[in-house]
C-alpha cells in the first residue's frame, strides 16, 4: 500500500474512497492522529491516477460528480454482495455431492423409479422368470416393433425396469439413487423425468436396432437401468464441468470408474450385456449436459 495524501474529515475520506472504488482503484482510508484521514492505494501503477483524482477532489469536494460516484459505489457493492450470496447458494463442495442420504435425500421420482424396478424384479422371480413381465420388453420380435406400432407405446421405455440378477439391479439402483436424487434436488423432478424418458427410450431403440452387431449383444429381450445411469453420468459430468454453478459434479475417479466398467462390459467379461444401450445413453447424456451448459442455452 502507498500513501497518496490526507483528507481532513472522515466523511470526505469515505466519499473519496468510493470515488476511487468506482474507478477500479483498490484503496484504504484510516485515521492518523494529527493528520486527519490517510488515503492508501494498493497498486503502484495506479498511484498517478489516484493522485490526480485526489487533487481534483480537494479542489472541489462538493462537486456533484463525486457525490454520484459515492452512490454508484454503494450500488455496485450491493450488487456484488447479492451475486456472491446467490453463488454461495448454488455452489457446493464436490466432496459432498454423493452424500445423498444426508444432503440430497431421495427425490420422489427417484424413489418411484426404484420402487417400480424392484417391483418388476420381484414379479419376475428375481430375474429368473422374465416371461412374467414380457409385456415390458421393447418387443418380442427382432424387427419392426409390431407391438409398439399397434399402440403399446409404453414398451419404448419399460425395458429400463427389467433386471436379470441381484447384482444387476443392486448397482443400477445404487447409482440411480445418487445420480437421480442429485439432479432432482438441483434441477427439479420434471427435469429428471425428461432425462430418464428421453435417454431411456433412445438407448432402448439403439440397443434394439444394433442387436445383430457382434460387439453389441442382445436381441429384443434386453433390459436394465444401465443406459439411463450412463446417460445421467454423462449429463452430470458435462454440466458440472462447463457450468459449475449448477451444483452438479462428479469426482474424476467416479467418471474413470464408469468408463472402465463400460469397456469391461464391452469385452464380454460378464456375459450378455446391453452395450449399445450403455453407449447410446452415455453419448446422449454427454451431449445433453454439454449443450445445456453453454452460454446460448
């Protein structure tokens, strides 16, 4: 800090401090016994400008333009304080993001999706008798989607509720609990519903359309929430990366783990997996998160 001069009264010193503030000059004023109020400037490069403004102020401290500067400074400080308060409300430490049970709780739609999935799992005898829930498969035919074309449009989405084993449903529901609740609490139930519906339908259609390709095993009888989960991972990853103030975030290790798991499944180490649904869901989530975070959104 560099001393540029003194002013006789506190009112003048405070007003002049505001005059410097609106000009972007960082400063400080303080009382000095026997000298009045000292004016200090923080940047040596601004000493000349600050000294010139001080000379003008001393010549006519009651000039209307200086009073206007003081009012403007008060307004700018208030707006900055409001902006900082809003930012603090939106930004959360990424270390707390997955404390869903204490921080986010369960979102109502997230609970509903989990309950439906568990109910279907029990009805199918824990994935061992999926014929009991055949009406939820996208189709019973390899091509054409005849059931959907005849009006059974729910089949476009409902494969996401079918699971084929305890580990299959356990890990999907664990991820859905955290990711779904995070989005639902931050961006609302309707937003999560739209994400699940669009990502679920498109990942199902992608899996159905590619089932003859060698790397993407399946056929019409596939199911699981994995495509949606990968979509939510991609969405939160991109949205948090390019719009940190949205309050969504994933730890890099979490992203890496999901990518590794994707390639493990692709390699066929766990048998028949709806890999194309995973891929399509992830791509859809990445694109949605990226474009919704851009300035033109």
